[in-house]
């Protein structure tokens, strides 16, 4: 049964390559995952259970230890191909379909307005209905400038000090640049919490406070400009008077 499923996947890949032959429609490098998965498929099936357990009549040319190493390498290649294929799925198709208005500004005005309106529906709490018109103005603003990536566009807004002119484009660029396409970004956030806070504080911290810390991390350029002198003074007075610190949340 697994052989039928395996070759069905290859049939779908070949069919997609025939339907979309150009490099722009389907990146030919994406077939690398299928090639390595095929190699891992034959590597895993080339080793029998008896060779792995060591109870076969013949140990083969590598022996029991060699068979286990061969099987381990095959599984590593298989899981690596699976992880790479998931990265291709989200990095090349899922995320760009939602953020095409940010990643590709060479579209027509009609497409920019439609993509921007769809982007507003995805993030209604961060953007308003004026985002499509702002995107049309922003495309004219960056035209003729050697700025190609979203990071370059955000740096251009910050360096030119035109955030007030593009109040929706700026958070849209931040959202696009902070999207977690892989698991590494999520793991990095937990590592940051692990390094910054002790175990007791992290265990007793509620979800609202963690969310606030995440927002402060993404808006670090604004946080650095804030003055926390009054907050520190109130905190010191409350600690001196023996007031419970949780009263600050009220």
C-alpha cells in the first residue's frame, strides 16, 4: 500500500511539472525533496528487520551495526525531506498568497487594491479600510528607488520619517517581516523567555503578561524611546510601603 501512495506522489509531481513547465510557474528546485525522499525510500526498504535485529542467516556486507547506521541515515534523509517540503509549502505558497501585496508591488492597481483588501480582512485589528489606497500611494513613493525587499521598504519609511503618511503600510510591513514561517522562530521566542526570566517567574506569569512582552519585543524601537522613570518610582514606593505588586495591573 505504501508503494502505491509513494508512486502516486511521483505521478502528481510529474503531472505538475508538465502542466507548469516554466521556472516562474513552478520552481524546479522544489523537486529536490522528492528526489531525496525516493533515495531514502529505497535505503529504508533495502534493510530487512532481521538484519537490524541481527538474527538473519547472513549479516550482509555491512553487518548489524552497518545496517542500523544505513537505516538511521535513511530515516534522517526522509525526515529532512519532509521538513523541507513543509517549508516549501508555507514559504512559497501559503504565506505569499496572503502577503502578495507586500512581497510583489509590481502588480496592477486593481490587483493591489484587491490584495490589500484581503490583507485587511486577515489582520482587521491592525489595519483599517484605508490600507488599499495607502498601498497605491506607497507604490508610487518607492517607484524609481533601489528598494526591492520588504525590509528595504520599512527602512525607507523609518529613515525618511514618513510613518505618519503611511500609518497602515508600516504595521503591514512589520507583520510581513515577523511572520513565523518555520518552527525556529517559535523556538527562538521560548529560548528568549528562558534566558530572560527565571523558572519561578515564567511559571507564574499569565498569558496577558507574556503577550505584552511579545508586543514590546516587536515594538522595541518604540519601547527604547519611552521614559520609565515614573513607573520605577511608583514601583519603588509600593515595594517600600509593602503594597502587593500585583496592584499595578489594576
